[in-house]
């Protein structure tokens, strides 16, 4: 199991410690957004599984397209089973690729404690993945009535008890948790092939482990003396209740220490009741027994159709099936102890106080005063989960950008490194320098690195540096006869030396004509983005919407629609070139991607190779046509 970011720094308020756990098998910009969200809110977190193969349902960009996801349960189980002090550890286990935070650990812990439950699940409006289970849920007058496994918070010991099971990676995690919440996992174990002797001995072993032999067991409606002999081998005193006729017919007085026609007539009140072959007509009586006696053990016959695996949990909520034999379709039940009553341990966040799910709720959620706000429930959730279709993922990102409106963008407070590559033919490189100086951005926050391979450019480069070096934070030059791909790869490596927020790689034949271009690109909030640049009077544009497996252009309607500004926005594409802005956080992860696999491409296609490598590394390439940015010279 891979661990991307391991921390031992728990948040602690002196009562409990708190940490967030999540799963991500590939590093991409969605994970970076999750991590940034944690850091912005000072949330300690651990990412499990990075670098591992995802084997738990078909997924795209980290989002499940079909039932699956039990691999996350396995990661959670294996991570916490060796932790100490779980009873004083609050764990928030969440998805990563479509989740952001909007609260501090202190506030999250406070909200959780208000629910007064060991485990709290997120809630959503749809019953996924098994719609048939919708009728099994408690009747509540809310829209968010179904469990969502994308958000779980609880005490570690209770969470471990829930997930400390053997489960296949191909299973669905949400269905598992749903069944657990509805008590189906706990109610109906997998039937096993067993003979009568094993079936009975398991019941006897349960009472041996839980009760002293000095307690009194009463067999209600014993029919024959078979179970009297079984329990009589352990308990010092056993009783039975039956008709006088049946007591005489089966010689029950020889087996039991005391017999009576009803429970009220027994010599002593029993501690434990045993009932053979229960029926649906007496379920209220059985529920009363559960409240009156320390233990009730009952045999149920599933073959007669009265009790089924679907109705037994509702008919007998105080009991759970302990074992079920396929041989004779019999099961045996016992009372649930308070610590075992799942519906008392787990609650759902019906009002979206801590967890907010976006599926079918986009119109309800807004940003108000820097906080996520649900207008319908009038709550301010701490965790936002963009579960559901692509539109919820897009809305999640919009909300994140609204929440983290960066005044430093508008004030020019972010630091920038601009790598300018003077290795394309232009009529005059002074024109390149002029358009950089033209940008409306504080020059003291800009570093310029000029890469060139033609010595005839040295004079003009030196003149520019000498004249304007006092205006910029730094201007330097690098002469290199390397190829375009290696020169750009070098620039990425050298970028690591700079303390900056953004890195821009810019070919000299592309120019900005919009003075606000740097701020506009930052405002889009992408890790890798290019401004759309159209070659004036030509068909050329610096992106390809769709590409084949080798990175070359495929026809698409969107290509022309974006190019002609028929549709506006940010678009995830297959290829970008010319001017590329990188969030500096991702630079360490892309240092080899300009040069990797270049043996498969002509040198002039270095940008195609780079785009292909970026996509394979798990990042998205974005093009924006929200504004006019510039042209090609």
C-alpha cells in the first residue's frame, strides 16, 4: 500500500485527537486541490494507496463510473488496526478527488460531538448503488435520507469494529456501509453448510462465553427434549414452559428441573429464554421478551416464508441472526446488546450540518460570507462532496474558487517566474521584451529567465537586462545549444530554485496583447493552463480539443466552437502549446516530462510529447477562451 503524505501530527483539543484519512491511487490536480484545502484549513491528513493499482471498479479521473470502491475499506482497515488509543481518536474518512473542506479541525470536532454518536455518515438524496434498499431506510421527513460513504467521521475503535471484516475489492463500499447501517450485514450472515450438532454447539458456546452456569435458562415450547439436554449440559438449572400434555408426552419433567404452563408460573424467573420455531404472529411478544430478559435465543425457520432475509430486521429489530445453516434453512438469533445495536451507533447527517453532498443539490448550495451555505437546510457544512455527475464536479470547483478568492491575484501579490524561450524565429526579439514589459503586473514580483541558443541575440539580451534589471525581481539569461525539449526540461528543473507561486513557459513567437493576462490566467485556478491564442489570418490555434493515443489532433465540433468563441470557458483538452502557466506546486512532479519519450517524436513535436506525458502523469491540460489574450508574431 502506497502512502503519499503520512503525518503523525494529529489535531488535539486535550480531549480527543483528530485526523483525516483519504484514498488516492493516482496523483492529479483533484488530489492537489484536496490537499490544498486541508492545508488552508490546518487539517492534518493522510493519503493512502498512492501508486497502487486501482482494482475496485471502473474509474475515470479518480471518479467511480460503476459500483465498487471496497478497496477503500481495505486501506482504512489496514491503516488503523495497529493504531493505539483509537477510543480517543476521531477519524474523518473521506473521498479525495471530489472533496474540499471549509472548516478548521476544531469546528469539525465540535459539530461531530453535537450529534452524540460514535459514527456519523454523510447523507445524500439518492439510494446508491442499490435502489431496492430505499424502502429499508428509516422514515425521516428530509430529502437527504440515504447514506453516502464519501464522508465518515467517528471514534477509531467504533470505525475499526465496522470495517474489520474480510471484503473483496470488487465489492461496493457504499453498499457495504448501507447494509451495515440498515443492519442487514449484522442481521443475515452468509449461510454455511453445517450439521445439527455444529449448529447447536455454537449456541451453547455463545452462552458459555457470556453467562455463568449458575443462571437459569427456560425453554419455551420445547416440543421435544433435544435442546433441554443441550443446555442442561452447562446450566445447573433449566426450566421449560409447555402444555401439560406435551410435558407428559415427551417426559420433559425428567429433563428439566422445573416445568410450568406459562412463564408466570415458573418457580424462579429465568435469566435466559430459548424459543424454538418462532412465528410472525408473536413478534411483539418476542420484542417484549428482549426488554424483560437478559438474553433470548430463538430458532427461525426461513423455509416457511414467514421470516425472510429482507423482513426479519424490521420485524425483530432487537435481535440479530447469529448463524444460518443452508442445510435446513434454520437460523438462530439472540438479543443485540446496546454496543451491538448498529442503528444506535450510526447516525446520518440529514441536515448537512457537517457533510454536504452536491448530487441533486447544486441549486441549494452557495458561498456566503466565505462559507459554504445550504439555503434549504440553513446550515454551513464543513465538508463539500461533489458526488454524482460531471456537473457536480464542475460546481465543486467553482465553489472552491469562490471560497479561496485570492486577493493577491488582483493586487499582484503572487510571485512569478517567466521562462522565455528565444528559440523560434521572430523578426525582432525587442518586440518580445516589449510585450512582457507591457503586462500590468508588479515587476518586483516577476523573475525573468531568458533561454537562447543563438549568440547573435546576446547584445539585445544584455541591453534589456542592463536597462530593466532594477525593475524586476531578477532577470537572468541561459545560453544553451540543447534541443527545444531539453532546454525546456532544464527550465523546469531550474524552476525548483525559485520561491514563486507560478511558473510560465513562453515561446518567443507568442505574445500577450491583453495587459491583464497574468491575473486572468491565475484567476482560473488551474494547475496547468494556456490562454487560447489564434494565429491571425491562419487556421492555427494553440490547442487540440481531442487527441489520439499518440497525442495528435482528432476532429471534433468543440475544436471549432472554442476557437471561434462560440462557447466560452475553461476546457480540458489533449494538447496545449505556446504559453503555459503552471501552479508551482506541481513543478516537482513534472520535471522530466518535456524530454521523456522524445525518441518517439520529431524534435518539432516536443510540445505534443509534453502534453501526452502530462496527461499520462494524471494532470489535466486546460485552455481558456474567457478572454482575448494575444497573438502570434
